[in-house]
C-alpha cells in the first residue's frame, strides 16, 4: 500500500478541487478554538465524502459523529436535489459552532442536527437512509452499525471511518484500557463475519470500511 507522506498529500491537494472558503474557515476555527481538532475531517476527507455522495446520489444521509460539521457540510453540499442529511452529535457544547457554520455554508435547510447520544437517537429515526457515515466513538461502532443497518434499504451503503486506526489494528499486546483500538478490532471482526453486507476497506487516510447491504 502506498504511504501518503506530507509531500504527496500536498501534490494530491494541488491537483484536486480547491477547498471552499467556508470549509477552510471552519477547519481553521476548529484548530484554534475546539478540543481535539485532529478529529475534523479536513479537505482531503471532505472531498472524498463529497465525491462518494455525488456518485451514489443518496436522497437521505445519516451521519453519526458531527464534531464541528466539516464532513456534514461536505456531504450536504453534494446531495442531489431534494436530498437531506441527518447528523448526530453527543457533545452539546459544539451545537452553536455547528449551527453557525451550517448557516454560513448555506445548507441549513438540508441538515437536521440531532444533539444527543446516537445510541438513544438512532432508534427514534425513520429510514430509509441510503448512505450512512459512522464516525462517532470507536468503542461503539458495532452498536451504531446494528442500530443503523435496519434503516438502510437493500443496495444502500454504510461507510465506517478509521477502521485501520493509524495502523494500531496490527499491533500485538494492546493495553486492556485501549478501548478505541479494541472497539475497532471487534467491529472489523463483526463485519468480517456478517453476511448481510458486501464489504471492502478503502485504504485511504485512516481506512474506510465500505459496506453495501445485500
Ligand atoms: C471523529 S469526530 C467526528 C468528525 C466529523 N465527522 C468530521 O469528519 O469532521 C467524533 C464525534 O463523535 C461524537 N460522539 C462520540 N460518541 C457519540 C455518541 N454516542 N453519539 C453521538 N456522537 C458521538 C464526538 O463527540 C465527536 O464529536
């Protein structure tokens, strides 16, 4: 697998769509004002999500883990006419920030933000969602997946981010309290055994599991 170093990433970015000003501003403000800014998608991942939405043209997207809204806005702007995106974020301190940028990006009529725990909110949502992006707590991926799968029609897609977890999935002798790595390992094993979906891991960035419901 090709390792993308900084120089190659810059080369890629120089040959792709430029970042929209509102997303660049969101990213900058996330780095300066918000805890754990590494969690934000950024331009590369945003472009990939946007292109996937343009390819699949889902009418309804479900996202678990909004953070500051980079991925939500990237996907919402790529929706086909009449489409909508539901996104769930447990940290209510992020709500004002998210709403401000959703407004600035001109997608407030396309995005429904749910503030609360996805494990409580998912059972209250009505399907169908033909595009699901799982990007919440890595220790809860199996729960999100099992709650979201019934909302996905046959042929619909689920994308689960960070399933290579910075290569830690290969590390022997994990600490017992490394809940995120254990969560990712259990999720990947769960998917491997699951015949309800076709599966492939896209090896870009931190690894995205692409699942298509049979
Ligand atoms: C990696 S960040 C999401 C990044 C965002 N999707 C992006 O691409 O910019 C993970 C987010 O999931 C949220 N989260 C964690 N557990 C959650 C839960 N049970 N329900 C909803 N959101 C959760 C965290 O608060 C955090 O904001």
